């Protein structure tokens, strides 16, 4: 066990733990936001740079600070390490800059995006961003494409976090989509007309932090904040069968994995559970699911709005 | 005349071929190293020489080698970085083209010192012709039993393979290079773990520049102390400087570190002064990634001393009025050149070459390029200048690999030293659409510091 | 800059000759067992040359099968590196270096001249299918600026007169075979 201090709070964690994981153990406001790291997937992280923190003291043996801000999701703790997150202005400024970078090419089409209300980028810009944009140039624009009968890809919204690539690599037996080209023309695609269809491919939707990969069976059916998340399960021979059913009245509008407070699914689920079991009789209902995140879902920001077709 | 440790034999006809090279005393260092020295002796000798990496970062080579995880449970690799894509740098090509055996000699000794039995030379794919030359030289070395099994009867075996890149500047960064060598996209990864622990195929690996490796042979022959006596302070030995741009004699020159920049640019032995009798406006001294300096600051330090070609002297003045030696690619600008267009040009390069992995670099380089394009094409606004500085500052230091910094520095330094040119572009939208239109920019009297 | 278009199979049959397959086998052997993916870049260079200067879907799938990797891994790599062309180009792909050192030494004017002379814009192919004009970034030959490469050969110290000469020679050579020893297979 090693001792690490984050924003003046100390905690003992196992050797080799990443700073971000240690912070999550402490919990609360000092947890750096993460857009590309996904603890359930190996090798993720390090790319988006939203989780940057300052290491004020590297370890008790070598108390020198690290020269640059480091990605907390990919930097292991050392005994006696002192980390600053929200107590460092440098970190907060850098994070603001990163949010700005992530948004300059984002279409900001939240009003027509199915992810709105449960989008990590929305939360991130709400909590860490600046209001006005200084970006006046053209934005990247891609046509939306279907990758298979279940999944829609809006490349415009992608933040290049690679999570979906790792999902396909680690959960499915053959990956047919990937990251192509490079620099700011880098894109997620299938390269040739191809169908992302595999028992576990639907998990890319849950892992995608933004609305780049969305559920075609749910498309435009409703805004998520009008739906009630209910924990449910069924006997499934492919996956754990433990899901969250998003209900409107007695109807299941969509099925997702059960997301924890960091927005990560507790367990991955299969496509049959996700896309093909939309009848209430398919499921054992456990009860309402508490969504603990900052999202507008739980903050009820849109409470007084009426659903468009409810007029 | 400075000493020519690497290039002394370049003019010998046929030096590319094994027999001629051998006849001139080639491969004697291999005999000395493998038969008379232990790997530890070699590392000690290299440490004593004070040799610093010639790839750009200037990290002491002996120290880097001593970090290698020497546990024998995994194979060790030596990878030679011949990706050379930094604009302004073309010294490795010169060395590989003219003295391929010098490189192979260095590779054998270095691999032996590092306990590596396999060595890859990662050459940028555009150098197809060099790849052919290297393969020919390697074949000759095999035929003469300097490569392969049981070299010189010492029981030590080594294979060298040439691996081609395929057009990606970022593959010069060592972790990206190793990814590329595995047949993947050239995405750098976070260090630590350093390649010395987890490199190629997760095995301990050392990545060194071509020139660094080529210097090892001569160091073994002359001894580390002798090598360290050349140069100045912590910048020991000789260095290849590739000079290009508006000078009379562009080319690759071997200099003793410590040579004043002024002598280098103006003496007939080297650059021979500015072409067509023009005046010197600015110099980028270490390949496109380092800050650009105006004439007065490149020739002398802020303290008024002569600026020397050493790692330290180049940095004097810090980021405000210094630069870096980097890979030793001198790009010399005469008074006609437009610094705004040049900055846009470099930024476009970095936008094109960013691997796209991390957000500040992917989005930031694109943003800067678009703003600079606007300024250069007559659509700039006064606020754009500060915006550029701010974006550059936000990229710097927040990325996975140093390409982000390399993209930010040219912009920040050009605005620092040539702000009036940016302002002039914004006020006179029609002024410029070619590099040599810089002469149309009216320079405020106070800023004329041409030399 | 935006690609996002999905490529189609062309319905062509591809396979290397036995001579090339032998070379491929030797290249794979340079890397440790199980790391055959390392041979991807050299083999794609050969594949591109064999399939007429660009990589179509079939040849990439074929390379994937040779290396026992998934086709997607080949597409990802082929789109990352600029030396791989994904679309058909003219017989001669002219790439003019436009990075700083070349640009300050007259590279921009060389590009202007080529556009005028070939009567096409950068990025286009002449109607006879002979020349495609493109720009590229620093070729590592800045001391010999301005520089361009035609397919994979360098042409340095360019001037308008030199361009005239080069284009004439290339036109004459168009139907001839490649000079011996200049193919990728032979370089490896
Ligand atoms: C973006 C980038 C590009 C680089 N390109 C090269 C290169 O083309 N050649 C090279 O030798 N080193 C290059 N380097 C430096 C290498 O990462 C590494 O430091 C070097 O190969 C180490 O060798 P040395 O210690 O012998 O200098 C580059 C670094 C960065 C960040
Ligand atoms: S599509 Fe989504 S998960 Fe995939 S890289 Fe883009 S943002 Fe990440
Ligand atoms: S700084 Fe740029 S080149 Fe380096 S890893 Fe990040 S995106 Fe890639
Ligand atoms: S979450 Fe750490 S870099 Fe993205
Ligand atoms: S800039 Fe053209 S070859 Fe380097």
C-alpha cells in the first residue's frame, strides 16, 4: 500500500493504482473528469487530457514536482506523492483549455442529439468550460452513417477518445470499425461498407462519452430526461442480463448497461438484451435506478419543459 | 578547420563500398570493441566522451544506455532512428548515403554494448534509395563476417534489418517509432515506462539517432577523453549541421561544437554568407520545431556575447530570446522572406503531421493553422494575434508527446519577434501571397535588425 | 480534409507472384515469431507498387491474410501514412515539397510553374492520365531545395528549365518499363 495526497486529502491505495482511481476512492469534487479513460477497458486513457493534474511532489523519496501536468488516468501513484487537482489554478486553466479544444469542432447540436442529458461533454463544458467561444473558423462536418441496423455514427460529435475501438477489440471477436487518417481529419469509420454487428457491439453506445454512437432503435424516440431509469434483469446466456430499462409509462424505450457514478457501465451487456428485448414481460423489474451524476437527468434542469408530443 | 570525425573520409572515392572503407581503417573499432572491451567498458567510454543524443533532445547517450534494463530474461533491441523528417534537417541522409558502413560499425558496437542481438534501422519511406544503399552495405558486412553468427569468433551474434517508414513525421518520436515498427499507426505513448524498460515488443530497447550511433565507432578508436576534449563545456565533440535556405552553400557540415554562429553562417568554409548579397533576417537553428530568432539574437546572446553552436549557448536567453540546437537543422532567411507565411507554413506542417491522438494537439494545430491561413490570405483581425499566442500556450505542455510543443513554439516565437509583420498583414490584406513577398512589408525603423 | 466516404471492393483478383511471395516470407522472418504484423509497412509498399500505385480494398485484404491480421488493422495503417495512396493516381505522381525550407528557396514558384505547365490544379490528374500533381511535406532534402518526388524518385535543385526536361523525359518513358533495381522488392 502506498500513501497519496490529493488536494490535501490523504488515502492509502495499492501500489500501481492510477492517480485518477485513487481520487475516485476519495470521491467528491476532487475527482478529475475523464473523457477517454474507462476503467473497465484495458489500455484506455491518456488521450483526451481532461484529467490533467499537477504532481507537486513525486514521492517521499524524490519530492521534486513533475515538470509538466500529467494525465491522472495513466500516471501511477508513488508513496508520498502529493497531487493537486482543484487546488491548482494551473490545472483548472489547463482543463478549461482542453474543454475549449474539445468543443471547437463539436457541432453543438445538443437539441437534436440523443445523447443530450447524459453526455459527458455536456457535463464537462458545464462544469469546467467557458461560456463564450473564440473559435470562428469552419467546423468539421461529416454525414451521419449507419453502421449496422442498430448503431448510428455521427462523426461530427466524436471526440476521438478511442473507447469504442477498445470495446470492439476487447469484447468482440472481430473489429470492423476503427480510427482512420490522422491529425484533425482523423475519423471513426468502417472504411468499407460494413456492419458492426456482433453480440457485444452495442456496448460502444454506452462507452461513447458523446452522441457519436447512438442507438438506432431509440433514435429520436424521446429525450432521456423524460424517461425513468429502472433496474431490471433477465436470464441471459450471453451476458449478465443486468440492465437499466428506460421507461415511459409502461413502455420500455431503450435498454442500456447500468452506469455507475463515473458514467461507466457496471457490466457490459449483449445486443439481444439491449436491442431486442423491449417488452416489459421480458424483464424482472428491480426498482428505480439512481443516476448520481451531474447530468441534466438528475439535476432536472429541463423539468418544466413539456415533451414535444405532449402538447 | 575543425576536426572531421564523421565526415573525414567522405571524399575518398568508393568509400560506400566495404573494401575501400575497410582499407581506410574501417571496422577497426569493431575489432577493438568486441575483442578487447566488455560491454560495460564501452558504455563507460561513451559516458566519458560526453556524447549527447543528436536526434534533437541532446540527452547524454552513456546515461541513456546505463538505464537499460539488463535482466537477461527478455531480448534487448537497439533501434536506430533514421526517420529524419524534421524540416531543415537532412544530416542523417548525408551520413547514410555517403558513409553507410560508419553507421553499421556504430550499430555493431552499440548493440554489443547493450546486449542486443537484433537491431532495426527505421528509415523514412521516402528514402527508398537510401534503403537500397543500406541493405547493400549490410549485405557486405554479412559477407565479411561482421554481421551474423559469431562475429570475429567472439561468440556474439547480431542481425541488422532495415525497416521502412511510410510518410509520417511523428514516427521520429521514439515511442511512435516503436509502434510503427510493430506495424501499427504511429501513435506515441505516455512515458514512463521508458523504452529502456518497455520498448519494442515490450522488451528493453534503446532508440538512438543515426548520427549518435555513427559517432560511437570513432569514440572507441580515439577514446572517450580525447573526444570530450573537442567542443565546449557539456557540448562535446563534433556535430553535423545541415544548413539550408537563402545561403550560398547549403549542405551538411561537420563542425566542432562551440563554433560561433556568425562564423558558421558567413565563413566560406561553411554557409558562405547570404545568397545574392542580401541581408540576414532570421534563423531557425534546430529544425522547424525550435523558436525562430531574428538576426541580432541568433548571432549574439542577449548579454552581447557571440552565440556559439552548443546546446547551452543556443538556449541562452530562455524562451524570450533564446532557442535550441535541436537536431542541428539551420534554416536561414534573407530579408525578402515573409515570417507570417513561414509561420503558417510550419503550422500547416504540424497540423498535417499531428498523430491526432490528444485533443490539444489535434484541435489546437488545426485551429492555429486556420487562423494563420486567414491572416496570410488577407482576412485577419487584430485580435487574432493574441488568440494565436493564447492557443499556442494552451497546447504547450499539455500533450502526450513533444510534437505539441514543437507546433506551439514556432508560432509563439514568430509573434514575439516579428509581431509587426503580423500586424502589417492584417492592415494590408493584399500584401502577400508568396514567401518572398516579405520584402513588401514596411519594417518600422526601430525593428530593422538585419545583418 | 473530410473523408468519411466508404470505399468499395473493386471486384479484382489479387495475388502476388511466387517471387514476391518468397520476398514477403523473407521480410516476415526479420521479425520475431508471432510479430509478423511488423512486416506490414514494407509489404504495403510492395503491394502498392504491384497494384498500380495505390492500395485498393482487395490488395489490403490480401495483405491482411498474408500476415494473419484483420483487414481493419491494415486499413487503419494505410490511412495513417501519407505514402500510401487510397485512390488511383496518374502514371506519375508528382509531389512537390512545400514546407518552409523549400518554400523560401522557390518551391512555391515551382508548384505554380507545374500547375501552369500541366494545366491542372494541385490535387488533379491530367486528362491523359499521365500526371497527378500533389504537394507533400519536407522530404528531408532541404539543402537541395526546391525538391519534388515523382513516384518514389527524388528530383532536386529544381528550376523551370529542369522541370521542362523532367516532364519531357517522363513522357517519353511513360510506356517503357521501370529501370532495373528501382522497385521496392529489389530495395528490401
Ligand atoms: C515529433 C518528434 C520527431 C522526432 N523526429 C526525430 C527524427 O526524425 N530523428 C531522430 O533521430 N529523432 C527524432 N526525434 C527524437 C526522438 O524521439 C529521440 O529523442 C531520439 O531518437 C533519441 O536519439 P538520440 O538520443 O540519439 O538523440 C523526434 C522527436 C519528436 C518529439
Ligand atoms: S465514436 Fe465515441 S467512443 Fe468512439 S472515439 Fe468517438 S467519441 Fe470515442
Ligand atoms: S502531441 Fe500531437 S503528435 Fe503527440 S501524441 Fe498528441 S496528438 Fe499525437
Ligand atoms: S481521461 Fe485521462 S487523458 Fe482522457
Ligand atoms: S523542406 Fe523541402 S525537403 Fe525539406
